């Protein structure tokens, strides 16, 4: 059935036409959902003729949006950020593979985020944050007109004090490691660099005469490598 009831939410239509899924927001009655479906089918099967130079509606397949965003992240951000985004996007595509972006309503995003909250509030908030960034990027590029995550709030997260080991404890851990690992850990400890920065180190970044190294980070806006002397 293309029109069905979701208990506690309302009636909606959901059908596939020419390989594309079309779905409505919730309606109060079955009759309203049926009328909305009929109107939508009529609109899709008999589009109005263009008059003059009408504005083209902005919309695209959700899968296409995700692929475009992946290409952008790969080009402008770190590899780790790209891999994280790719992992998250696979879950979204499994959820909304054949949908158009305009068919993804706030209620759909909220239901997905609450489902991910079964893992943890942190996981749910990360998904919401990344989805919001994806739709905002699409709006910036002129691919969409609105963001379905707008108005959704992050879930409360219980904050706890993080344990910070003392200098003596760090030294004890380093001394029981093998020699190569000790060199790596001492470099992190003495430079206070991020692991990604230490992994990028090359011999030309080390100056023994003046006792400094040059570390590169992508933390600043834009994703470009930025040098800093330590």
C-alpha cells in the first residue's frame, strides 16, 4: 500500500516512480494522504509547460548529494576526516538511498538521530552535526533551498572529568615500550604534538642546530596544512 498509518504520527504516502521514491509528510487523515498522493503523481506525470524563463526548482537525489559532499571533503579535508564522513554517509544512504533531498523531512532526521542515540548520545549528536553540515554545504552550493535538520536540538550529554596522567606516569609508560615506540612517544611528549602531526614529520622538518621541529596541522578552517614551529 502506498498510503499507510504510523501510530501516533499520522498518515503518509510512499511510492516509487521511475526509480525514485516519493514520500509525504504526515497527514491527519487517510483521505488527505490519498489526495496528496494523487496530486503528487499528477504533478510528476504531467509537469507544467515552461512559460518564459521560470525558476528551476532546486533539488537532487540524496545519494548524489552525498557523493558530491564526499568529493569535496576528500579534496579539502584530512584523510581521517574523509574516512569518518564516508563511514557515516554509508549509514545515511542505507536509510534514504532512493529519496530526493526534498523528501527528507525534519521528522525523518529526528527519527534517525533518536535511533542512533541507542548507541550513545555522543554518536547521535555527531551524526546530527555532520548531517547538518552536509545540508548547509548543499545550500551554500545552490543544490538545496532548505536544511531539514534546522530546529533539531542536540541530545544532552553527561560530561565527566577526564583523567590526565601525570608526567611521571607518562614516563613510566614510555620506558616499558620497545625502542622504536619510545622514540615515537618521546617525540609526542616533548613537542606536545598531535599524532597526525608527528606522523607527517620528515627529516627536513627537524632543525638540530636551532633545536626545533616544524609540525603541520589541518585544524584551522579550510583544511589546509598549516606549519608551526616547536
